[in-house]
C-alpha cells in the first residue's frame, strides 16, 4: 500500500463520492471506508432530494428550511445550498441518476414541513439510486483507489495542520498515509444509540478525533429523531418508514385507530407529539395507515417499504404499520465554513459529519442528500483552487502520542457521549429522551 497520496477522503457515501468526482484527475485520491461500500447511510435514504424548481419557489424553500431549523440556521449556507441545487441535479442526471417522470416531466413529492412539492425521488430508494450511480463513476477513475474495511483511527497533525491519517486495514495493520489534503466524510453517530436508523458502525469517529485534536465543533447536541420507524422487538438497526409516506397522505393513528396529529409537522415537533401519545397510552408505538391510498399506488410508490413490511408479516395495503421514533440524523458535527474547511489547515469535512449550520436545530426533510452534495463539490473546488503540495512530513506529530489504538473505539464513543451530555446539561436539551448506548 502506498504511504503517500494527494488527497485522502474518509468515507464513501454521497459526500465522499461527490468530492472525489469533482477533484482533478491529475490528483491521486485514496478513499477508505470502515465497512463495505454498500454500508453507508447514503444507501438508506428513501424519500428524495430537494431542489429549487424555479425562482418562484426560492423564498418558500428558504423559509421552510429556516422554520424547520428553528431559525438557528446559517442563512448564507442555506442560500448556497438552495442556489446550487439545480446544478447538483444536473450533475446527478449526467451521472445516470434516474428520477421519476411522467410525460417527460419530473415528478415532485412533498414531505413534512414543506410548503410545496419540491422533492425529486426514485421510487422509495433515492439514496441507493444516487449512491450507486456516483460509485459507478468513481470506479471508472484511474486516479482513485478505494479501500474497504479500512478504519481511520487518527489524523496525522502538526501545528494545527493535517498531514494525513493513521489507518487500520482489514488485516489489522496500522499504517500512516500522508496526504496534501484530507476530507472527512464519515457520516453520523447512530451507532452510539440503541435505536437508530443508521448502521451500527457509524460511531462518530471523526468527531472523537476532532475533540482530541482541538478541532472546532458545532451544535453536536443537535440530534434528530425520526418520528416514524418500524416498531420491532428485534435488536439492530431500525427500518425507516420514509417521510414521503406521510407526504403522500398517510395517517398517524392512536391506539383507537383515530388520527391524533398533523402528519406533516416538522420532525422534532411530530416526534414529541408521538412520544406524548405513546406515554399517554402506555404503548411502544402508534400506527401509520396507507391503506386508503390503494394497493396499486402503495406498491408502485413504495415498493421497498412494502417488501420489507411483508417480510415482517405486515401487509401495508391492508394493515396499519406500527411506528415509533428513533435516532436518525446528526445536525451538528465538525464546524465547517462555506468551502467545507475546518479549523485545521488542509482538513475538510463534508456530509453528516460536518456542520456548516445549514440545518439549524432540526433538518428539513430531504435536505440531507442535497446539502452533502453541494458542500462536497465546494470542498473539491476549493482544494483544486488552492492546492499546495506538502514538502515533507514533519516529525513529532500530535498523532505520535496516541499509541494504544486498540482501545480507541470504545474510548471514542465515551468521549463523544460525555461531550454531548455536558452540552445538553448546560443548555437543558433532553433529546426527546431517545437514549444512547
């Protein structure tokens, strides 16, 4: 394995892939992923991707994003995300991504807290469609090397500058790989929670490393709980029942099978309403009904959800779906500017592991894929425009003091949870009582 490259990208979800595709082909790029290529949360995104349909929708798109985020959003970041959205959609189509159409025109769906339909989608597996098409393009690039089952365990740092990473290969070998630039795209923190829609190996590794090296963080206690995941007594990842199901007209019902809430409230508000109803009834779930939409419409619009529920013994064309809230998304992360630069030189952060403030205190549905792609492309552009080659790797790096790498995984989890708990205590936020661990 080469021990030096131009750019290292840690993570192979849509943010990492998009960044790689937008870097110059004369740069050598190493991409690593902690698990297999298919085990990123980008593959799991169901609902769709927001876009600015026309200039007349800009104001309401902007306002919807701010309202959902409780007006704690960085407005410049929101403007950049919305304005760049048509360009991103054009890029995706050029990569072969197929969005639903009728008579040659795109179909748009609506989700919670959106004032109008502005979400492009591919059945109910939009994330999988986008990720696999990006990955297919990346695999064609001769300048990009991908290593699966390879874990970043530290950054190589000297005087607040990143010189690469320390990684552990699938075979257990620990190696330092130097680079001129490093991009963190490691995803969220769902692996810290007992009930989460995320893959269990997504444990906020970049966040813990940032804490150790004094890299600035932002809003790391802003953790989104999704209102509707499939209730199950089985252990493991919770299956998401997409926001678009409610956007297409599904009803939320109490134990008496009566509607009790506006299904299109922002996620945090709807989560609290559902938890209150569950506490009132002493139940582990509420009910979601799509039966009134018709069997054909359900199977055509939500084939993946229909298939999964059938495997669990639930025919959603006839039966109500038991749903319960679970941890879903991380609005906080490593602080990043509009170029996705972190507070450490030559280090960028994109996707869910970063926080540029676009989501505020609560993410608007289907803004995640868009935000990841917009700011990943911006990171690539900025690296390309400012590229400076590192002459040599200095000795005495901060990373040299971390020798007990075998113990880091559990220590990282404790470090993140302790920091979130400290902030929550100071700010009196309760995370809707969805517990870690």
